[in-house]
C-alpha cells in the first residue's frame, strides 16, 4: 500500500532533485503543500518537515477520466517528502492500491501500475 524509502540527503536536497525528476519524467507539479508551515500558522507545532507534492501527467489523467470520470477523486497523484525522527523519507500511497479500492475496470488497473512504476522511478532517482 505504501512505498517509502529513506534518503541520506537532507530534505532540501531531495526536494530540488524531486521537482526536477518529476518534470523530466512527463509529470508536472500542480501544488506543494508545506504541512509543517500550515500547521505552524495555525499555532500547532508539528516538529517535522513535510512537503506533499500533487503531481499529474495530463495525458494519463485524461485517459483515466475517459474510462471513469469518478476517478477524479483519486487524482492527482501525491508524493510525500518528510522527516521522521531526523531521517529524510519520501513515499506515496501506491496508485495500484488506490485504483484497486476505487474501480473494477481492468484497463484502469493497468494504467495505475504503469503510473506507479513511473513514480517509483521518480522517487528512486531523487534520493
């Protein structure tokens, strides 16, 4: 369900590499949620860094939505970059898990596996 790996690099280094690798692999960054900052602004100290990247490949998204428009609820894909007790980690909930739970369409399951492999590659080359 989760794909998480550790990095020996600090979160800022991984963040720079991640954005570059997202773009090089046909995806775009729609938004980056800085969870630590958001919580601090609400008066809650998280104590860890957490950046959540919403990413999308528009051609793949169109293909998914053309099969089943309700799949907009599992889009866009997300990659989380965070610290946990001082360790830098990067991961995602696997698209194949999300699709398996959300649809019985075999074509969508195939697309999800393809997307999952692409995002794993992005994560792996970013650490």
